[in-house]
């Protein structure tokens, strides 16, 4: 598929712009194994890059104009680089144009560029299609503009683009996973120090696979639910006298319950216990392998459902159905309010999982879900 999409991106570029691109770069989407809404609280996350990727075919121009096109939209967006702002760009093009803006803010010496994007990362499923666009474009422009930024800096470029141009108050997890992915490994990221460590997943030798259960309920993180959760976390940290919720442990929750508004307390409790679950998951993966983490995955889902209140009926149904057919563990993944859940499951049970989830969704009158296996893949790279 990698070669096919590289060729498809090149062909799309040639059709739109009349010449071959100077190069093609790709970046993967990501699944978060555990550690949800902890990243912007300077906590711990455990995502992995997946074998669904976004491809950016790019050539430079010498007139300071950016032209962006894609396989999923008929329009070509054209804008002078000097005009890019959160009020002049919108829709999907805000992601690549935001990256160009952030690179310029970081001191890159820009030229114009033509860009064509192709992707097989599902949009709106919580698999970070946005970071896949940002990181593929960041890698491309970093090379073509000879900015010489390292991957940690490019992760911050992608985050800044999303925060300041797109307007989504996201953390840095998605970009880090997309840039630092390693085959059959999760990326253990400390969101305070930004130190990343690859931890072996060991799925194949345990006959396990991770199945994405896409509910087909699209979520948009620029809507209010995400921002409200973030604001509650910041309020909780302030009232507890810490700079971020990272500084609180499970032992601090009894005190927090006496100080905080009940709703803010529930949000804080999710983040604090989720950080603890991430650290325990890392230790278990190292010592006992992936079959040992099932309790932690489901506990994470319960916390997001009950304390952070970002799950929806479709996600809950997918998780409960997966557990019912014998999944090692299951949880919603991503920002919530839609998107996907994941099941860690024995390879022999996947067909049964697919049929049971489809039946359960049909019985409830929900949209038909899409289920597919993902592998932990390598991070962003130049393809051609």
C-alpha cells in the first residue's frame, strides 16, 4: 500500500499542477493504547504510529504562494505565505498551511510551494488524521526549505499549527507518535520533558492484534467539549496549587475531593488515575507482555466514560461487545465525543468480533461501524 499511495500522491500532484513533485513524504496516523487527555496536563501517554498514512507530494515555488490540493477535496486553496492566519484559512487546508506558518515563525526561510495530499487515515475516527497531515508536510517543508529542525522541533511545529491556526487546543502526543513511531513498538512519552521511549508491544508473538472499531460518529475537537475538559483540568490544577495535574498523584485525590467542585474533581480524578495507568502499563509490557494489561485498558475506558464523560453510546457498545467476545482489553481511543474504540484481541477471534459488533450496532439503530486491524508502524519519512 505504501508504494501505491506514493504513486497516487505523485499522480494527483501531476494532474493538479502539471509537473512531477520534487518529492513525496509520509506520516502515519496513530492509535493511543492508553493515556487519554493526559498530554496537555503534562502527563504520560502511550500511543503508537499505525500502518495508515498520509502522503504529501510537494514542490517549491519562487513566488511566495502556497497552493494546496488533495484527493478528498475538489478545491485548490491558493494563498500568499505572508497572508496565512487563523482568520484567512479554514477547513482541511488549515493544517498544512498552519504548518508552513509555524515553520516560518520558527525561523525557516520560506519559498512558495505546491502540495498534494493523499491519505488512507480515516478522518474523524480519532486516529489523528490531522497530525498525519501536519507531520508529512512538516517533514517535506523542513527538507525543501532546509530548515534542519529535528523531529522534536517538528512535533512542536505541528502542535503550534493546530493550536494557533486550526484553533484546536490539543497537546503534543499525536505529532510525537507520528514522528517517532517504531515498528511493533508503542511510544512512551513524558509530555513534560518530551522524552520519548520506544517500548516493545510484542503482539505477533502473543498472537494478538489491535482492532480499531470506528463508530463512524465523526468528532471535531474544535467544538466545545474538548476545550471545556481542558479548562476544568487547568482550574483543578490552579485550585490544588500545582502548575499542572502531572504534579498530583493518586494519594492527592482525597484532598482534591474536599477542595474542588464535584465536576472538576471528576475531571481531575480521570487525569491523575490515567497517568498512573500509563506508568503501570509500561511496566507490565516490559515485564509480562501485552496479555497482562487488559484490566488497565478497561479501567481507562470506564474513567473516560464516567469521570471525564467523553464517551458516547456507540463507543460504550463497541467496548462492551469486544469484552463479551473475549478481547484481552478494550477502550475508546482519541479525544472522545465520537471516533473509535480499540480492542486488543486474539487473532482467531477477530471475525467473530466484527460480526458481533456489526449485529450489536444494527440492533441499536446505530450507523454501520468499520472494523480493521492496525499494526504499530514506523514514523514519518521521505518516500520518494
